[in-house]
C-alpha cells in the first residue's frame, strides 16, 4: 500500500492510500503530482498540497460559483483567477446567461494535465466558445484589465505561498475592485479557521478585503480533504448583500442540478461558528 501524506499542522498529518502515481513533474512554477486511489479516485497535488480529487470536488466547485449567481443571477462576464483544473469554469459555464468567461491560470501544465487525467473538471472547458484561456499571472492580468469590465471575479487560487502569494495582497484586491462593474462581486479562497497557520491567512485576507469593499462576508463549506475539513470563501461586493439579496426563485429557475449547493444552505453557510466570528473580528 502506498500513502500520500500531507502535513495539516506541526502535529497532524492526513494520508490517503493510492494504487498508482499517474504523473509527476516539476513545471516552471510548481511540483505537480497526479495519483489514483480507491477512496478519492484520481487526485492531484501542487507542491505536496491536495488540490482536487474526483470525490469531493463538487463541494468546492458548487460553493465557489453558485452563491454569487444566486445573489446576482444577471452575471454575464466572469473572470476566474487560477482554477487550472477547470472545475470552477465548468460550473460557471452551466449558466446559459453567461456570455464570457476568462480564466487566467499561471501554469498551463496544470490545465493540460487535468485535461488528460481529470476530465471530470477539465473536459469541455476549452471547447466552450464563451471561454478565453490565458496562461499568465493573475495579478499581472488584473493590473492591465479595463475598469468595470467584469460582473464577477472568482479567485480560485492555491494558498498564499509561492506563486499564489500575490493573489492575497491588498494591491490585488484593489485592482479587482477597479476591474469589477458597479454591482460586481468578488469570491475568493479564504483558507480555514481551524489550524493556526491557515487561520492566520484567513484573518489577513479578511482584513485586507474589508478595507476595500463596502459589503464583505465569509461563508463556509465542508471539504473532507482540505486541512481540518472546514473551509471558507470570501464574498465581497460593491452593492449586493449575499443574504438579503439572495434571489431564490430566480436561481431555481435556472434548473441546475447541484449535488452540494441549495438556496437554504446558501443562507446558512454565512452563519459562522462563534470562534470563527471572533477570529474574524465579529465580521459576520
Ligand atoms: N481547489 C484548489 C485548492 O484550493 O486547493 C485550488 C485549485 S486551482 C488548481 C489553483 C490554481 O491557482 C493552480 O493551478 C495554480 O497554478 C493557480 N495559481 C496560483 N497562483 C496564481 C497566480 N498568481 N496567477 C494565476 N494562477 C495562479
């Protein structure tokens, strides 16, 4: 039996048994490994950290996409930063009302390898005529993007280390604000409240975004293969409140079948446990 092991904290490891190491390479940006095991199917890691697996990816991708669309069902132009596995784009492209999706992924190898080994997230994405793929740094992309050019920006990034670091900076969030339309929404990876190192990153991300956007909330979801299983996304907006403005009937009219997300859970996901509220400075 082979074991993939990830260190979740100084004193806690998480391991998954796997049968095959499907692919391993060091790209220009990071170490990329694809595994196949019984419990989670095919999964891949970047620099030794779990990114996506066949079994629980639906949770992450439902939650990074659908709350924004249920808050503003009129979203037409979407910018995805990172998201190289294609899962976020796959969910966005399910909305027939979306006209344009730009995905800016720094590492083309991640996308190409997911097309080969993880079709559950990557297949069909490149082929959709509404899709534009850019393989460059997300920070550089937003720096040169036009003012008020997107309805929604989704930051589907790695943790704030290595190549992902720039996507957790005030400068980046300010550029996102500029590039969003007047009723624009920003969804970003907000790390996790449980283990100290992740909780520190969560607090930093929150403070920076709160200083820029008038409406900022944090919502939670349960991700079995991410450290502690308790993860968060940030919801920041210029005008839309994700709880008061949720358009339940309009979202239901899209007729999308989702395995994790529903509009009851939408509202509940913004209700955070007390220790998380406190860590976020009573943010919610
Ligand atoms: N679901 C995943 C998670 O949180 O573990 C993240 C998925 S996705 C694979 C993250 C992607 O962000 C990676 O493919 C990585 O190459 C990309 N990325 C990291 N930094 C980036 C940057 N500065 N610009 C664009 N993409 C970036």
